[in-house]
């Protein structure tokens, strides 16, 4: 998740125009996608991703990421969606319907409400926050709706030349 210095993952009208994306970030994103065994989305993020990555414009603008996004197995967690038309994707109705992935890396992209649900269910073991060097003043907090404290230990930090800072936390029980 990309977050602002003041802790928002998106602006008040769902803006993401403040994200700091450059070649170094792109390489990081591609490596993260290559390492993932499964991509997991909430409904809103899934609909945005499924509407963009299979499109010709995505393949022209970012062929490497588009290829990875389209090829990887994907699951959207939603009680309102029907069948998926995105290649290699399926819909499940709740967290209990998620397949067991022993030893596999499941990557949640965006999907703050799903992330909160995964934390609440004890199913999230790592949080990666990319802190962008910008404060946006208002927006939506990443962990809105969390009913309990999330305890984590810093496992790694990685500065980017853009000023972005990747913080990787291991979630503690």
C-alpha cells in the first residue's frame, strides 16, 4: 500500500495522483508481482484492476506489469459480484472461502477494507507500506474500521531515490 506522510492511502475523492511512481518503483512492483503466487483483491480494487490491466492501453503503457497482472492467479472477495471475466481470476464470497496457500505468497494490492478484514481474521502476516514523500491533508486512512490493535515489528526498510520509503512489518499475534 502506498501511503502519504500523513497516513492516507487515497485522497478524499479516491485520488491517487500523489503516488510517486518512477522506474525504481516500477522495478520493485514487477519484482513483487513475480514473487507472488496469488493476487488478492477486494471488490472495488478488483473492478479497477480488471477494467485497466487487460485493456490495450495498459499493455502499451506498461507491458511488463500488464503481462504479470493478467497472468497471475487472482481472487476477488465479494458478496455482490458475479463471475469474473478477467483471465485467471475468480470470485469468492468471504474469507473462509479462500483456498489454503501453504508456503505461497499472497499479495493484496490496494483493498484497504479487505486488508482490515484479513487483520481481524488473523490472516495477514506482513504489511508493506510505501510511504510517499507528500502530505495530502485529508483522505482515507488505510486501517479505517480496524476494531483491534495491529501489532507489528519492523522487518525491513528500504529508501528509494524518489524519496519513497518502503517499510515492511511482520504482524505479531
